[in-house]
């Protein structure tokens, strides 16, 4: 038999579900316990933020919201590995990565609270990142296009996109990794596989044993990591970013995690998945293992946890207040950003709406 | 000065802008060494290299989505859909991202891109190679929909489209790609994207059209003139945002209007113009507005396609009906 091609997919994990270190070769960043505490703190603030968002929605102060519960290690691992000059193209629940890059909780609330200004991230480096992308996987091609721009201009920057397990079924994802392979683009595509695309489980999303291996077809470096282990996610990201930055091409990382919450606040996951599965998901969730590991290292304890939670609560309360105090945009804002300048024909419609306002409609 | 065809004017505009602006680039299927299936990008790869004249994988979604990414990063990509009938996979990226990026980010991110496509029928092409579907884009906010009808307007409008800070759909009527030549100075002068062009003055009836049908409209105007009827001919050129004032002024003068387009009649862009005339020019009209269009059928394969297309005779008949009405 002649073999035309052969491949294997590495699975990377440093911390098991209980926080026991399963390999000795810790990456450099993980030897810096101060930094690991910072990562843990951001994961925790992401979780506090998420709970606050859901509470806002349940009390009628937010529209539909897509929770990130259970994804904290994957998202913070992605965001913390990137450099400021890199570009991030998220889908719509990667707050852990985005908070790291300067997206403010008030902006998330604004977006899900029905205000386009939520997409107008004020702080760098988020300010040059893409906004949330609701049409599934479309953002992968924006990252590929960004990577192409970097290559054309000779810039040492990397474009990172994230999609879900469902998103990896879409043509836009395949198109992005395909052109990244064909043109050797600095693209890192992370499949945050949380096992559920609303109600459709991973097993009927794809017949591929791993989603990472889709990258093999495109000629990209491909790896699967424990997406609840931030050390594994961050390490795979650092390696992928370094390869991309040095012109060695793109990567696909599959971060295997679990969606502990509903798809969004408009969803009720009890309709399609059993309690036991969710209980099992909680056994493997990302916070506990990192906390156990940091506690065992002597750099974290209950008092620190409570103190940081209290700080997060205060931070989020400030953000919620800032959001709730934001005045609704003037009605003319609907017309002001369609084109660089409002065309004459559109100005007539704007003037009509403004005339209704003055009449008190 | 060289006499050039419409397709050569497209090439000339691309070459001019790429030579003067490093951020301008071309991407699509077969646009590289092959120069595009209609030769719109002929010679560009030799001049500007394989990255700025990029042969993409064969996936229209990829072309459109990568174009959005390039444009957000400050490039000015000119993407080619090989035929208008292949543009459908691009529509999600165009409608959900290119057209709304500026609005949804309050101006933080923008998409200064051009999506070019050879448009329309009449060249005995295979199935799916003859579509006229500009009306699918004129209903999408945030897009400019532009269609040239002569070599000079192709050059000037394409330059304007590339320089425009927002996404432009640039539909090239391939039936008249090589119909005639005219002098087009390669001076980098753009034409405005916010006006209709009055190609012929007249007093009795206004013929409003765009793209390849400008040819039929002008021939119909000749025919009508021979019969003592003075027809004004307007090339809309930029369908959206529409310069309705130019059309309104003409119809206020003539009192009659025939709208000519190749796309299907129902909800074609002619319906929008007719509705605007009803809203804003009802009392200037001496006769019902006429539409001479393709039919609400798929454009037939080429044995029958010319029966589908608006003909000079149909335009002349429609114009005469408006005169008979008053």
C-alpha cells in the first residue's frame, strides 16, 4: 500500500480537571505565578461580568445576551497570548479575550442593550479589532483578509479569529483556512468547541473525530487542546502566533470546552440536553482547576478570592451604571453612518424623521 | 490618444489607480496571469505582482469576505466576481458586513472596497452567465450600485468607485464591453457618483435607463427623432444613492417617462423610479409611466435571450404609447 498522506492531531493538556499538573514541561509564562494569578483574576472577572449580564437581562435591562459561562480559560487564553498590534475577529461571546484587549463591559452591555455604540470599542488594542460577528463564521474571512493585508505590507502582525464547533461547518471557515494555507497567511483560527450549536450536539455537527483536523486539509498546523486548561490554550496560541509572525503559516486550534449555560438568554437548553451532562460539564469547568493549582502553589486563597470578587462586583456595578446612564442616540444616528457622508437622497429621509421628532411622534 | 473599448477602460482605470495608490489591489478568480476571463485585469499582475493582483481560491465567499478584511485594514481591494450569476455566495459578506460595517461600528471600521462583476446577457453565454440582478443590491443600505455605459464613464466611474470611502458594486455591462471605442484620456479624472447623466436632450419623452440598455435607448431616440418625437435620454449610472432630481427635472419638462432595464420587471429598480415619479411628479405626468424590461422569467438560454431583452422596437412602442395617451 502506498500512503499519499498521513496525519495525527496532538492533544495538549497541562492541568487536569482537579488542577493536578499532568506534565512537567510548563511553558515559560506558566512559571511566572504572578502572571498566572493575573490570568485567573481575569477569568474570574469574566465570570462575574457574565453573571451580571444575565441578571441584567432577566431584569429587563438588557436584550438577548450570549453567555460565556465555561469558556473563560479558552477566551482569556486566546486574548492574553495576542500582542496589541495583532487583530482579533470574534464571534459573539468571547468576552474573556476581549476584556483582555480593552473592550469595556459597558460596551458589551450597550451592544446587547440595543445600541450600536457598543461596537465602537474606545480602548486600544480592541479599537482596531473587529466587532462581534453574528452571522456564523463570516469573521474568519475578515481575519484572513486582515492577514493578507499584513502579508502584503510586510507587517509582523497576526489575525486571530474564533468560531464555535457549529461555525467550523460553514464555508466561510473553510474558505478562510483554505486561503490561509494557499497564501501562507498569518492566521490563527481557534475553534472553541463547546459541544453545542444551540441545540445541535457536536456529534451530528461533523463526522470528523476532531475538528482540529479540518486544518490539516487546508495545510495548516493543527492541534487540539483542553479548552478548560488555560495553560494549554495559551501555550498553543503562543506557538501558533509565533509561527504566523515568523512567516511559517497559519494554524487551527481546537479548544475543547463545554457550554455550561444556555446558547443565549433566549434559549432553554433543558429542552435538548440532560442534567447529567451539564453536571459532568461542571466537573471539568476551567476555574476550579486553575484555582486548585494556584492554591497548591501558595499564591491564591479564599480571602484573595473574596476580595477580588468584591472588586469585580464594584467594577461591574460601575460599568452597569455607565451603561444605564447612557442616553439613547439621537434618531439621526440611524442615518449618519450609512455612508461617509449622508447622500442627498438619504438626507431627505433623515429630515423627515427629524420632523416627526419635533412634532413629538 | 488611443481609442479604447469599455473593457479596456476598466483595465486602464485599474492600472492608473494601482500605479498611484499602493493600497489598491485586485483579487478574484483568474485575474492574475490570465488577466480575467474578459481580460479586465490584463497585464496588471506583470506590473504590480502576484499579491496585489491576487488569484484567489475558487470560492466567491472567500473573495468577498477577504475583501472585507483587506478593506478594514486600510487596503482598497477591487474584487471581481467572474460573472454576475456567480455573485450570490458573496451576498452574505456584502450585505451583512461590507454594507453595514461603518454603521454597526459607528464609523470605527469601514470597507472602502469595490465589487466588480460582468453584468447582463446578450453574449450567447452559458447558463448562469447572463444575470441582471442589480435590484438585489439597490435595496441594501450602505452600498453604492454603479453601472457604466460607455468607455469614458467606465473609466471615470471606476476611479470614483475605488476612491470612494464606502463599498461600491460596479456592474459592467458585458454585452457592450467591446461594442465601440472612444477616446478616454488616462488622466485619472473621476466622474461623480451622485449624478445621473443626461446623454441627449429632448422635450417629448424621457427615456431612463442604465448599463447596456443605454444603447437601445439611444437608438430608440434616433428612431423617434425620425418620426418627429424628441426623446431625452438619461443614463442613471449610479442607481443608489439615486440622483432622482435629474430624472424629476426631465420628466417635469417632458411629462412622459419610459424606464428601460434588462432585469425582471417586478420589483426591478424601474419600479422604484416609477414609484418616485408617482410620489413626486404625478401632476407633471401627461401619460402613465411605461416600463420596458426583461420579463419575470429567468433569462432564457441564448437561443431565446434576445427575445427577453428590451429591444429598440419595444422602447419606441412604449414611447409612442406615452405620446398617444395625451
